[in-house]
């Protein structure tokens, strides 16, 4: 365990766009994506919106992978991995709402798991669903590509008093996905019916003080410049992550995250793997030892 001076590293942006039907989520995402990579061939849309992305084929020769029900988390994960293997620089997921509330999505899976129980227990059923959804989130967060997530939204209202009467007051747009997804992204844009974007979350500091505006390739270019302005990740950074792994699963993820270091740091990966296996065996032996009357092994 070692303290280090905080430095911002070069990264791939993870952002989300939410809005009601007709607000321009798909078009805006494509404009952003082109600005980010400046190459339509390096953009892929994972389309669960009934072939809506193909309506914008006139913009450029981007790639499309049409997703169909059941919209399981695993289908999305497989699609993301396929894009990465094909060298896609910007992945647009349009939309992540289906993974959550679509047919075969997490809410559907939860309902089916609950109905299979002899004594239905909604809380227990989430023990099966949550890891699957979390794996989907991790696939986005850890992707070596830029990822833009489009999310359907609905208008939320609260009752407030006005002139002695209770009247509905519009509070904003609620993205239709699992609560807390916005914690996983660096930027979140909310679109209105005039296709203007309001930035409700911004770790980059680029847009938080901006008035509502139209998302464009210039917006994407500004995001790319921010991503590339950090320090380059070097071998020492990766070695620190290797040594900080507390499980074989974490080590495998680091191995996948930095393919450029698979060969040059192979010895470090193998040494840490060996140490983790030894630690695991020692822990297993301690757990299996009988406890005497004094309460010790």
C-alpha cells in the first residue's frame, strides 16, 4: 500500500445522453462520436431501437449491430466485446434502457426469477439479477473504446402548493435504467424536445457552466482533447495496478485492460498470479483447520 500524487491519465470517455422520444438522442450521439474520432468507419451503433440508427446512414459509413429481444445483459456485453475486437473507437449503445426494462432485460429477468420461487421473494431474486447487470456496467466502464450510452427518459412530477391548491410541478427527466448509472459516466447530457442538451454531470469541467446547446462534432472534439490532455499511461502505472490486485479476477481484468503490456509485463503478471494463488491456498488451509476449545486454530 503506497500513497501516490494524483495525476489525471489519458482516458476513453464514458458518457450518457437521455431524453424523451423525438429529442434527438441517436443523431446527437452520432454527431458526438464523429467529433471524437473523426472517422465514421471507427463508429459502431449497438441498436436496440428497431433499426433507428440506420435512418442516419446518410451521415457517413458507420457500423451498426442490431440487437433483438431478449435484451439480456450478456447480449450487450458480447456486442461491446465484438466492437473492441474489430477496432471500433467509439461505441454508441442505443439504448441501454432495453437492457434494464426491455423484454428479456433485468426487470423481466427479476420477475421471472421471483415467480419461480416457492415463496416469492423480490429481494432474494435480485441476488441473481444484480451481478448480471453489474457485469454489463463493468463492460462499459472498462471498455478500451469511447462509449456513448443513450437512455430513454420520462418526465417526473411532484405535487406542490400554488395559490392554496396542490398542482403538479415538472421536476425534470428521469433516465429509464437502474438508478445510479449516472455515477458510472463522466458526462451526462439531458436533451429536450428542441434537441438542446443540458449537462447535468461533468467531470471534465467543459460544459457545466454552459447554457443549453446543440451537440455537434465540435463538442466531441473538445471531449477528445480533454481525454488526450492527461498523462499517458506507462508501464509503472500498470505495474502498480498489477501489484494492487487482490484476486485473480482483478488481475485478469488488468491483463485485458492493457493489451499493449501483455508481453512486456508478462513476468509481473505471472509473479502476481502465483502470489495470489499461494495466498488463496493459505487462506483455504486456515479456514479448514479445526478450532480448539480456546477458539483458535
